[in-house]
C-alpha cells in the first residue's frame, strides 16, 4: 500500500517536472493521474442520483474538491438541468436536446454515447440552494483558472454573490493574479466580504478600501452600511465604521461627480465637434457670398447617404468603407453645391432673402429626391469595428471610440480648411472676394470661379460632416432638418466667415447644451440655448468674432 | 461770487470736466456767476457756434479717419469744407449726424445737445439735416411722397397713421418742388429720375426738413453749370436763417459760395480762412499739389 | 371716339360704382376693390348653394368644401399679415406661423373648456389629456379661457406681446436681413419644441382637439360651419381694408421708406424701431386672429403649426402672389393652398417636388409674383393702346 502510494507520488512529481517531454512515463503518469481522478469521479458521480438535497450538496462539494476540469463540466451540466441518469443502468449522463431526441454524453470524458428517447432518462433535480452552492463552487474553481476570461467572468459573479466562504479562495487568487484590473476587482471582492467580519479593525480597513473603488457595488455596500431605521438612526452599531463609511461615501461621490462632469464635457465636445463640421461649410459660404444656404442640411444628408451607398457597394470591406466614403461624400456634396450655386444662387446675387427662399426650395427637392430614389425610411449605416466600442478609463468614465475619432476628425478638417484659406492662393482669393468683391474683380480675380469653388468647398465639407453623422445617428431624409437650425446658430453666434469663431461657437454651444441637459432635460436645454442666442444676438449682433466694418444682416 | 456759488461752479466743473469748452464757456460771466441756465433739450446758441466739434478722433480698424479734429460752425454761416480724398470730410458728417460715434472728443449741437449721446432720428428732429454724397431718396415713392415724408412735422408712429396733409403743408411741398425745379414730375417714381434730378430731390427733402443746420455732401456732383448756379443761389439764400456746411471738390463752386473755407487733411484741420487765404496757404498747396 | 375710348367707358362706370361702395382710401386700389367684391360675391354664393339648395341637387356645395374654403380664407389673412411686414417693411419673418399658432392655441383652449364634462373622462374642470397625465388642477394660465371675451382678448394679446418683446429686442439692436430671418426661425423652432412637451399643459404632441361647440353652437352643425366660413371671409375683408388703410397712410409710406432706404429714413427724423415694431405687432395680431378662426374649422391645433417649414411655406404664398400688394398675398395664398390640397390628394409624392420648384421658380423668375406678371401684361397693353391712340390722332 505504501509502495503504491510512494510510486504514485514519484510519478506525479515527475509528471510535473517533465511536462514538456511526452514520454511514456508522462503518459503513464498522467494516465495514472487520470485514472486516479477517474476513480474518484466514478465514485462520486453516482451519488448525485440521490433524492435528498442535503446529501446532494455534500456530494457536490466533494466533487468540487477533485481537481479535474471534468468536474466543472458536470457541475455546469447539473446547473443547467442537463444532468440525467439512464433508467436502465443508472448511469449518469449529460444530455443535449436535439429536436425531440436526446443525445447523451459520458460524464467522464464527454464522449457521445447514444441518442435516446426521453422516456429512458430521468433528470437529476436541483433546487435553489443547490444551484447557489454549485455556482459558488464553480466560481471558486474558475477563479483560479489559467484563462483570464474565465477568471474575469467568475469574479463578476462572485462580486454579487456575497458568499463569505469564498474569502480564502479570493485571497489565494489575489496572490497569484497577474492581471492588474483583475487584481483590483479581487481586492474589491475581498473588501466586500471583509466588511462583514467580526473584527472591527478588519471592517474599518475594508471600508477604507471600498472608498477607493468606483464600482457601483462598492457604493451599494456603503449605502447599505449607512442605512438608517425609521427614526433616522444608523442601524450599524460600530461608530468607527460609520465614520469611515461616511468618509468613503463622500470620496466616492466626489469622484463620481468629477467623472460625471468629465463625461458631460466629453459629450459636449463631441456635440461641439459635430456642430463644427455641420456649420463650418455654412460659415464659409455665408462669409464669402452673404448667402444663407437653406439646403446645407440636405448636403449633409447627402454625405450620410453617400456613406450608406459606399457601404452597399463594398459590403465586405466595412472597415475601409468610411475611408472611401469621406472623399466620395466630399465630391458628391461638393458637386451638388456647385450646381446649386451656378443654377440658382448666381442669378439671385444681391438678394439674400430671395436666395434663402430659393435654397429652401432646393432643400425640399433634395429631400424628396432621396425619398423617391432611395427610400422614405431610414437606411442602415454600419459602424466599422475599429470605430465601435469604447475606451474605459475607469468604471465611472468610458469614452466611445466613435466620438473620439469624430472629435479629432473635426479638428483635422478645421485645420485643413484653415490651411487652405490662409496658405493657398485659392484661399487668398476667397478672402479677397469676401472682404471687397468689387476690388477683387478689379484686380483680376475671377469672382465667379471663386464663388463656385467656395460654395463647392463649403458643400463638400457638409458632405464630410454627413459621413461623421452617419456614425452617430440615424440616417434618413430628414437628417438635414435636424442640423440646419443648429448650424445657423453656430454661424450667427460665432460671427461670420471667421473660422475660429465657428470653432469657439460650436464647442461652446455643444458644451452648454450638454451641461444643461441633465439639469433641464434635452428639449428644455435646446430651448434655453435658442432663447439665449436670440438674446445674445441683440447684444452682439455680429457674433463673437465679427467681421470688421460690416453691418449685421449679411452683405 | 459767493462762496456757495464758487463751490457749485467747481463741482459742476469737476463733473463736466470732459465737457468744458475752454475758449468760450468758462470765460463767460454767466457761468462764473452760476446763473447760466441749461435746458438740455433745447438748442442753445447764445454763445455763437451752432456746431462744436472738439478733438474728435475716429479710427476704423487701425485707420485714423479723424485725428483730433476741432471745428466750429457759427450760427447762420455758410462754411465750405474741402480737402483731398480720405481727409475725413464724410466721416465728420457721420459723427455729427450720429452715424458714427467718436472714439474721443466732444460733438455738440449748440451749448447743450451732446450729439454723441443722441440717436440719429433725434439728431435729425433736433434740427440737423444731411444730404448724402450719393443721392439717397426713396426710390419707390413719388417725388411728392418723398417730399411729404421729409416734411418737418410730428414723426411719431400714431401721428403718422392718422395724419392727413393740410392745405398749408401741401402749399409748402409745392413751393419746394418749384424751388428744386421738378414741377413736371410730381408723381413720377423717384427711381426713374436722372442722377441730377435725384440730387435736387434730395436737396428738396432737406428743405422740407427745415433744419437749423444743413450738411450738404457734394451737392453739385453730376450737375450742369446752370444747375450749379441754381444750387449756389439756393445755398447762399439759406444761410443766415440756417447754417450750411458744404463739402465739395469743385473749386469753382466753392469759390462762388464760400466766405469761410476749412481745409481738412488726414483727419484734422489743415487751414481755415477765406478762399484766397486758403488757396495761398503753403501747407494747402503742398497737400493738394504734392511736393 | 375710337375703340380705345369706347372700351374705357364701361370700365370707368364699374370703377365709379366701386368707388362709391368703398372708403376713400381704397379708391386707388383697383386690385383690392375687385378682390373684395369677388370675395363678397363668392361668400354669398357659397352660403346660398350650401344652405339653401338641398343636398340632392347637383348645385349643392357640400359642407366640407365650405370648411375648406374657410380654411383658405384664414390662411389668406395670414398671408396679408406677412405681406405687411415683408412686402411693405422688408422684414422677412420666417416665424409668422408662430403668431398664427398662438392665436389658434388661445381659441383651442377656449374650445377645450367648452367641452366641459362631455370629454372621455367626464371631468368638467380638466380636459382629457390632463386627466390622462394625472393632473389634479387646472394650471393658472388656463384660467379665464372659459369666457369668450377673455379668449378674444388673448387671441390678440398673446401674439402681439410675443411680437413686441421679440421685435423690441431685435429692432433695437439693428438686426436685419438674413440674420433676422434666422432669428425668427429659431423663435418658432423653440416654441415648437416647447409646445411638444406635456409639461406645458397644452396637450403635448397631440395638441388640443375633440372640440364640441363654440359659443353654444355645435361645431359639427352645418349652420355653424357656414357662419364660421362667413366670419372668415369677413375677417379677411376687414383685415384687408384695415391693412390697406395703414399702407396708404403716412405710416405705411414711412414703412416702405424704411424698407427701401432705412438710413435715409432715420436721418429724416423717423424713429425706425418704433415703426418696425408697430407694423410687426399689428401683423402678429392679424395672424393671431387668422389662427383663431382657423382652429374651430379644422377641429384641432397641435404644435406642428409651429413648425419652421410652415412659416417658410407662408413666405412662398406671398412671393408667388406678389408681395407688397396685399391682394397679391391673398391670391398667392389661395392658389398655393388649393394646389396643395389637390396634389397631396392626387399625387402626394409630387407635391414636395412641386413646392420646391415653386420656391425656386418664383424667386428666380417671378420677383413680382403673379400680380407682377399681370401688371406687366397690362402695361404692355396700355402702351399698345397709347401708341394706337397716338397714331389715330396723327392721322385725324
């Protein structure tokens, strides 16, 4: 007997030492190991058939002790009501239901056995307590698993389980854990449990640790500790714990509000970047030509639809589709813009109010065109994988990738436009025409060309804005209408033809809107912004950064 | 002067430090005695000048249009303002009529009316009328209606709603139409008039306003010699009861009407005097003819 | 007498007759006199052919058509209101629909109170939608609307007040042109958003509807509809006459002067802000009245009336008809709305295309509108006849 034991020990040791080489010894050894475990399994599994739940729990606990991945399989099967035993030979099997047939699998090695009818099988039943125990046991096992994903999902369950028996396992896991965020979670889990210990000092330190965590469960636990009865007295007796808990609560609350504000700021900047993209084209055309283009929203919409069409054309390269869509949308909307300028706006030169009405007619036409040619319903635009998901900085603060990208994209577009306007000769001509049309013509600048190109540029940028918008919102024929009034507001607020003004105005409006929202609701926030702008315009009729020497009201 | 009056004067002086006219008011006896009464809404020309411009400076975007300009128009005089382009003549008129506010300096109508604090329409009703460089009339209204609108009367909203032209007023309009020579065109749309006729119409509107001060900006641009003579006659006849300030480039015209001429250059007064004095002024010659 | 003079006599006779019927300030307004005469004639005809001729007859005008015409007339009054500020004063208000809607809501509130306990929830104090929202008390701003006199006052006051405040702020700051138009759009958009909210206590996105009667008369009864139609016609005619009076008065001339040469007007001594404000407020009140007569005829008022699109469409009616003429605005409103009813029934897809094209065509090719086309044609004719007359004189 002792020889056998010694031999087993030697073998298991050598198995461990020579894990790389696959020698007969190893095979033998693992085979031996397996057979030992198998024996154990074979002994315990039939015990699961008993009706008595207490005994079942005991057997399960024993089962869990065995260090074999198969036990996880069996326990999960039991948890999911997939553990049955055959009436004929009382053999315990795992089943998989397929149509009306039952496929059976061996509990020892997962090999398929047969396909049988339900009549031949009897279910091994569970109750709530049993399931709870199984879960805890499974979690225990998984928490030490080599696979990080398994450990993470196990820990998530444990956090809500509140099972004090898990404490030693958790501590062990924490010592072994290599991944940082998993470490933090383990510490949290430990703290959550230790909070209930009998030792006041342990409790106090646990409470302190809870204060450092931004996870909602920590706050929840602290709230529970600080519960008051109907007289307003704390239920908790330990004064030191109460004091620390209050401090921890404050700590968490202030951090949460800080991150809340940061998140609002982020959303505000994101909205601002969208407004910037939408409005900057309008600012340029209004600045150079004194024309408010009511079809600007539809040019944005066309850009969004271009994205949709590009995705239809390259369904297998969604990741690439956006990169292609940006120049495509620029060209599409740009061409429409040039067509509008040459066809309509040119003939209404000097009559800004009529231009407003005419371009409004164009916007109606464009909307109806899209409704007829494509669809009256919204069209789906897919977000490519590199744009989806978010950057999680901490449990209270996550930034979605699409908004981050759009923010930088907007700044990039802004920079490009600045570059074009300040450094290129086209830009120079555009600025000249904007400041003094007559003089520019006299100097030989082809103002008609400049007009068309400017309008094309502004419209092209609107198209690009549409590409960005397609990632944030639903794409439908009414997309333009939602952004046209906001674009006007940005242009009017920021001062005309001044790109910096547009930037500042867009960001300010975006941030203000988002900060008002939690306080007043989305709709009220918008109303307040609109009314404030109307009032603001009375004080500074030319906007934040006005063009010098120009009366408000266009040219 | 009693001690109390002295104190009162000093206090008033301190409070109006930026509104004292060194060369006229302080020396006046009534001021020193503290007996001079001030009616802020009434034109007060008891001291002579009807228009004061003191140290007016206006700059647009870095360009100095008016540079410490000081100018005084006496009640009833006919003054011509000449000067090269960009000298600030039109800007000066803008400041007087309230179209532009000075960056610094004071502009007063009479003793009491601070033009820099008044709205354009109030300046007009107070008695300053202006004819613009480019004829600015009401294109869609007839000649008659243009004159009717300019007429000196209550210009409030409710009054305008219910008023009907009295016989007297009709006579006045006819009178002016004769003066400006547009009898044949009573009911023609003002838009259809020639450039010269528009000039006359605008002069007519100015007459209808019956202002104390007429600011006339280049009245004879585009006129024939005959018309110029008529204009000269008209403006000269107006002087005395009215004060007339004429900005012009045409030297013959200026010579024919002017007693006093002011030359503006680069936003301030270069020279003042009769036409001969000014024409022989070395500085003026340099500016007009170059070095 | 040559043929030209022969033609002139009957025209002169009719003119003399009309001048006898109309006040003196209308005498030069040929278009207006003809329009009003036509309106009176049509109203009489419609009343006769609906009320007095039995349904079985082919000549009977069905009641729904009477209501439809009444609707058109209200919209024509709204068009006059816009023509006053835009055609005559140069203020392109793209938010006039808001004043119309406010008048409509005032009337709507009165009609809601008139329902009493005949609503679905049978609550005499609270309208159905409030019961649905679990409100227990009528909000303070609903007080008074059970009286028609108070309502009538509100119909004029509320739009007028809004116009006063907005106009005072805007005109004082010398905001004009496109900027001003955008501000009016923002205004009506903000109101749209606000009225959509249930918390406003004005029906939320469903608005106010299910009206039962007005001043005791059932809204479904034919006789009430006829009366409402007639009232709309009367309102239109009175509104027209009042506007014509204003426009030919010195105030009107000043307002036109402001449109054409604002600076000049200022420098002649007119306080431009006051004039703009006056005409803006008057126009808003007129629009409110139009809205108030509109609502009992269509049976509903909802926040959609505040939609920026409505106000822009309104501008096109005036542009198509001919702005700055008053009767042009009426013609434009009637024509475009008739076309809209026809097309949205027959070819709905086509309507938006047509409307968009209408915008473009009217601004590019019809700056004076239909009325302008007509007067151009008349001018040509007159020139022809004058030539003809001159030739004749030469030969004789």
